[in-house]
């Protein structure tokens, strides 16, 4: 089976068309995750919003003024980040399963098993790789920029700009070359990270084009979702009044603002589920099409 970047980019819509119940399960999954996040850090987020508004109105710009906001943000992040990573591994695995193992359709392809553990491990390793690389690359650019400023040679700023562009290009190249790590892990049910290099060799530009088209399609979905969500939020009262509930207990917050909160969760859950299909499915489709010559009826059925 020949790999078509354009055809693979639309795989998310085909998944939803073939398995509409999967979209419902994914939407419910996102709704549960949002409710759980609200229960865990809802009060902290409201306090963070009020602190940010107070800082903006006061006009303070000293580092000390930002410390309370930074502390609140880190506290929220410490709770949300682990939950978000696990949820992302589950939903990415579900989308890949819908493409690569279509017969395993129970519960909208959602599971919490070894596939998800392997996807989580791959995601963490890739995140670490990109974080280390960003520290090295932008650290070098920062050093060169500092030396250029100290030398008072404006012409050398062209070198800094070129290094910055080269750094961005390196990240894009590496992201594309590693983009099939999760699909390989899901299809072959083993942790696979750098095998993606062999599979993407000679296919950088088609895969980059597929990725950009998927991002554009996701943006269109987001835009259409916003057009639908805006009047619904206005009818429900909007979320602007949540700032007045700072310090209140979660039951009081829910009792006061439940229509706006429920509307926000419902709309965002559906749009998030559709967007994740649009963005993630193309990479599994690319893997399936590139490996289409292998006689695995379940994977390529």
C-alpha cells in the first residue's frame, strides 16, 4: 500500500465516520478528566485567575510580585501534569488502536493496560529528549548572543538569527523523524522509540506535509467548535463570574455556576475528542500504509 500524505491526513475523520461510538466514548473520557481536574484544582485555578487579575490591575512588575502566582501555578501543575500525561497516553493509544487494531473496538478503543504503559513510557522518553535538546541548542544560542552583545558587533546578530532558525529546523526534523514512535509501539506492542528513524527515512517531506495539514484541520475544527460554543456559553452565563467565587468550597462553586461549567466541559470534551482524532490518527495511518506490505490482517484490516 502506497503512502499518501494527503490521504493519511484525513484519517481522523474516517475513524470517526467508521466508529462514531468511539467519539462518544472519547468525549465522555475527556469530560470525566475535566471534572476530576476541577475537583482537584478548581479552587486553586480560580485563585490563580484572581491573583493574575490583581497583579495586572496593580501594575507591579517586580519578581517578588510574581512569586505567589508562580507558586500557585506550580501547585496546580504538580497535580494536573501526571493526570494529563496518563490521560494523553490512554487517548493516543485509543486513536492508534482504532487505526491499527480496528477489531478491538470495545469501550471506544479505550483501555488502561500495557499498551498505555508503553505509550506513556515512549511519550516521557521523547519529552526528555526534546527538553535536553532544547537546553543544549538554546543554551548555545544564548551564549553566542551574549558574546555578540559583549563584543558590540551588530553584524554577528545575523549569526544568532541563523542559529535560531537552524535550531527550530532541527526540532522540526527530529519531531518528524520520531513521529511514528507511538504507532510502532502500538502496532508491534513493544517499546519502540528510535525505530521510527528507519521507517521515516526518505519520507520527511511527505510526513511534514501530512503533519501540517493535520494541524490546519485541527485548527478548523477548533474554529468551528468556538463558533458553536460561544452562543452556548452566553446562554449558560459564561465563566467570567467564577472570579467572584474565590475561596468558596467546590459545592458552592458548582451550585452557583454549574450551567456555565457543564456547558464548557461538554463542548470542550467533544471538541477535544475530535481534535485528538484529527491530529493523532494520521501518524498511525502513515505507519499502516508504509508497512502495508506485511501480511498482518488485524493491523491493516
